[in-house]
C-alpha cells in the first residue's frame, strides 16, 4: 500500500507537467494576434481582399486601361515557367500604355489591354517577339446575331473554316451568341473575319 501511494505521488506531478507542455497558457486577447503572425496564408497575395469581400466594380466612366483599353488576346509560346504574367509584364515594361490582365501558362493564352490611341496591336506583338516569345495565334471574340436560327451555326462554322488566316474555331455558342476565333494576324484581321461572318445569315453586333 505504501509502495502504491509512493508511485502515485511520483506520477501526478509528471502528468501535470506533461499537460502544461501540451496546452501552454496564452494570455487573454493574444491568441488571435499569435495566429495571424504564424499563419502562412497571411503572406499570400490577395488574402486581405479575400476577407474584405467582392472587389468593387469600376465606375461607368473609368478612364483606366482595364475599362477603356482595347483588348488583345494572344497565344504565346516560350513561357519558361509558371510565372507567365511576370514574364509578359517584364517584356512589355517599356510600353506605358499596356496592361497584362492574365496569362495561362499551360495554354499560352495571354489577355492584354492597350491604349489604341498610343499603340497598335502590331507594336505590342513586335515587342513580345523581340523579347523571345513566339506568337502562335490571336483570338478574337464576336457577338453575333442570328445564331439561334436553324442551321445558322453550321453555315457560320463552314464559312469561317474556309476563310484565309483562320487557325481554329474555338467556340460558336448559340446560347451566348458568341464566336471565338483563333487566327494568324500575319494573314488576316478582325475586320476581315467580321466581313466573313456578315456574308452569312449571321451578323456581327458592334
């Protein structure tokens, strides 16, 4: 009996010490501060915006390139790693009136907005090519009326497929009334593609 009591008296302080090590006491009000300092997610870009809620849309009269710029969608080859946006931004750093909206490294799809009163699409493409990128193609999206008519989509696809400079027909969607066309900018232009569409029962909506 005495032996058992001695063992218990030795075990109780040991267990108490272990519990203290596992659950250290934290002063009231400091827990959230410690978590924020130690949280690796807090270092990620955009985390503050994530908790702040949805990003406010631009006002209707926004003068910035994000709203007023001319859209240019290119398919680029030569992206070295996953930081495609950084590479393209660096290549275009000498041009003040261009904004990189997004780059999908796996496909090379690059979305740009530029000031058409100061630059041309050819100048933007030339800058990228001199930086070592190869432009595999360019994408153009058209809003089209008449796609809901029976057989209209098939006629449009056939007409575009036979148009010089068209590399691929990415999308012809009757539900949204849109067509996304991949073309070679050295062989054709969006204006010629629009003319080819307008030669069918479908019409481009300005």
